[in-house]
């Protein structure tokens, strides 16, 4: 049995508009983070795929949105254990602007159960994935000091 950690590189979209953050709720099919948590739109970069292309594909699949502009704002690493798998995750975070349009999850049977805007003033970090919590710090939407 192979017990080596699996590595996954993901591109995440941090979309903020009108004091709200766009988040997706993780389904039971989520490979890394726990189902039910609110997470950033985005996901795994396929072999040979460019990060910007993966970001646009994942944002469309999970939100129905079309990326108008994306700027890399940081990277973070995570370790997780889910479904008997040890994960080493590298997340590439992008500040993203979307073209106007309705929200809708296009991916079927994937890791996204829902998509919604959440007011920044009412975010409960206990209900967010580690990546979503880090996005608040990277974008200075959450204080980093005491």
C-alpha cells in the first residue's frame, strides 16, 4: 500500500464585490477539505494545464462565472487527511473580477454543492475552509496582528 502523501496544486479565486465574498460549499465529494465548509471557487490544476486556464475553468464549473481579470496575490501550503489519503496541497490565490451574470454550479457530481455571496462582516471562520480563511488575510480583509 502506497502511503506517500498526494500532492495537488490548486488555483483559487478570491472574488470580493460590494462588501461580499463569493464562496462555494464543499460537497461530500470534496477530496481534501471537509464537506459543508464554505470554500473559494477554484480547484486542481490538471497536468499540462496553465494556472490561469485552470482558474477560469474551475470558476465557471463551480459558479457559472466568467473571469474578466485575475492577479496572483499569494500562495499557501496545507496538509490534510481525508478518506484515508494524506494530502499536501499548494494553493495559488488570485484576486479575481468576474463578468456580470447569474451564479450557478455547472459541475455535476463534483466537490461543489452550492455557490453564494457572503457578507464579509458576518463571516464565521469556523464554517470556512483553511484556504478561505487565508484568503481573508491575503486580501487584508482580516487583520493579521493582535
